């Protein structure tokens, strides 16, 4: 903007211009990234004409000042962000340390001192090998190798043990990320969370579930044995007494004989029910013959007693597993088949057992009505799916991976991968 005589312009404010008796003015914008951030004004107390070279020069100066001011603002913002980051870094409850490619620690926050028992000065003179066990160092090297090959994502958690200054140990969950400067790898950042108490609670819960499961199985075995040895024998004896009474009584009318025959048939049905219930509680072949014969019996029983067709397929070299593993896998399959029959209204179920070198893979797939999976396992109990919750607990006892896939109208598939 060029102003020949600002003192006589009624549109300009009266203040500084009239006090200084300014007349000729040249005003150029301060620009940064295509936006106007301010103005630069050159004024004279006498009338004068600004040359094109002067206009061009002042415009260029205004552009440089605009860029300089923008850079200053950016620098201030970076300083503020650095202060904020430092505050977050120092005050977060997660332990964060940075180390170079040799493992020498470069920087730590306060949580690391609490985790390890060393103070900041001690830690910044240490190498990670001084508070990680040998196997822990191997895990770190393998994780870093996978990070650089993009085989795992930055921050993907893994468990690690840390040796404290007092030689006690804590279990941490660590996420690792590479640090680059000018495109060159210079080190790694580790973010660790102490999960010692959490893991202890998980172990206590696992022991509790294991104890409850063992108690349930022992109770089932006891009841099955009593049903077989006592109740069934009593029914057999009573049936024989009815036979003897019927065969040796000459004065029975036709109606009496019919009543006795009805009682005999009811006793026979009751005896059959007791035997089936006893086998359902604790199939004897699971202890004597193993998992596959027990599953053959189970799938055969369900196919013969219901309209649901169950197909059992076995692949790989069959072998006996530990009694606990065989029993828990049997219960998972039994619960899945019961769910398919009672709730999913399936007409066909495929059960497959595959023996691999280091694992046993079990799949139960039905063509039932399916259901919408909850967001977490904890929601299974709240939604009334206690059978699925029981499968999850049994899989946890085995150290197995259990996955459930289901959609309304598309059936349900349950997979269990058990290490052996």
C-alpha cells in the first residue's frame, strides 16, 4: 500500500500518525506459508514517491521477516512441546529407558528408578545387561532383530524379567521401538509396565480354577462310581426279584402280570438311564483307552440319541497325552457338542483332532444358528454363555489357544491348539 499524504486522509486513525506528522507511507505484508501474519510500514514526515526498487526491496524484507517470525513461533512451540514431553516422560507410571545399539543406557525416567531400585546417575552409567538376565538379553536381541526386519510392530508387547538392585526380580511387559537420527538407527526406546502382581493374581486364579476343576472331576468320578456300583446294582437286584416273583407265583391274574411287566420295563429303563448318566459323568474309556476312543464313544452316542449327525475325523500320528490334557480336551468337545445340540439347533457337526509335532489341534464346527460374539471373554458370563466360559477356563488350564468364530445364521467354529 502506497500513501502519499497520510496526515490529510480522513480514513486513517488520528493517534500516532498525526502525532509524528507522518505523510508518505509504504506498507507491505509479512508473509509465511502463503498467509499474511502482519505488516511492515516505512514512513516519512515529508511527501515523497517510493521507487519500484524500494517497493520490491521492502516486500522482500517483509517476506523474510514473516518467515523469521513463523520460525520463531515454531521454535517456541517445539520448546513447549519438549517441556510437555519431558513432564510426561518423567511423571508417567510406565518405566521408560533409552539405550544405544550397544545397550548403554542414555536416558531414564523416574519410574525406572522405582522399578529397578537404582538411581538415575547409576542407571545412566549402566548397560541393560546389568539388570536383565541372560535369557532376557536374548529376548531383547531377537525382538530388535524382528523390529528392524518389520516382522513385529513397534511397541508390540512381550514379557521380560528385570533384576533389581537388591537382586530380587520383577516381571514386566515391554514394548520396544527403534530410535532414528537423520535416517540412521542409533538405539531403542523401551516402555515397561510392572505386571508382577497381575501375573501373581493370574497364577492364583489359575490354581483356583485348576483345584475347582479337579474337585468337580473327582466328584463326578465318585458319583459315577456310586451310580454304577450301588444304584445300578440295586436296580438289577430289584429287577431279578420281580422276575423271580413273576415266574414262581401261580395265582397272578393277567392284570397282575401286566402290571409286573410294566414295572419290569420301567426298572429296565431306569437302569439304562443310570448307566448312561454314569457314563456321561465320567466315561470309563477316557481313563482306560484315552482321548480318541472317548470321543468316538461320545460322538456315536450323540448321533444315535439325537437328530444331529456328528462326524469325527482324526489326522496325524495318534498318541496318548497326559490324563489332565485328555480329560480337559474331552470336556471342551463335550460342552461344544452339547451347545450345538441344545442351543444352536445344529443338524450336523464336524469334530476334527489333528496330532502335530508339538501340539494337538481340535476343531468343532456346526451348522447351527450361530450368535454374535461379545467384545471380551468376560462378557460371556454376563450374556449367559457359561458353557463357552467353561471352555475358556479349561483351555487356560491347558495353556492352549482357544478361538471362537460365530455369526448369526452361519454356525459356530471352535478351535483349540494345545501344546504338548
